[in-house]
C-alpha cells in the first residue's frame, strides 16, 4: 500500500512541475504598423487620398485617385 501511495505522490509531483507556465498562450505583442506613402507622376496629374499615413497590420485602406 505504501508503494502505491508513493507512486501517486511522485506522479502528482511530476505533473505539477512538468507544466510550463512561463509562456503565455496569447500573443501579447503589439501589432505591426506600416507606413503608406504615395506619389503622383507627373505632380500636376492629380491626387491620391490618403496621400500617406501609418496603419496597423490587417487594416483595409481605400485609396482614391482623382485625375486633374
């Protein structure tokens, strides 16, 4: 009976100390940001809206190109 009790205690101790809780299952990092820059050639050819900006990864941006 003592061997069985020792085996259970050792098994529980192995389970408790084998779990790695030092890493989070969630990604706590900040999202990547991207910079948008547009150019119009020739400069008098029109405009692009938005002309520039900083956006978070995965953001959908609608660009509007208007000729002069």
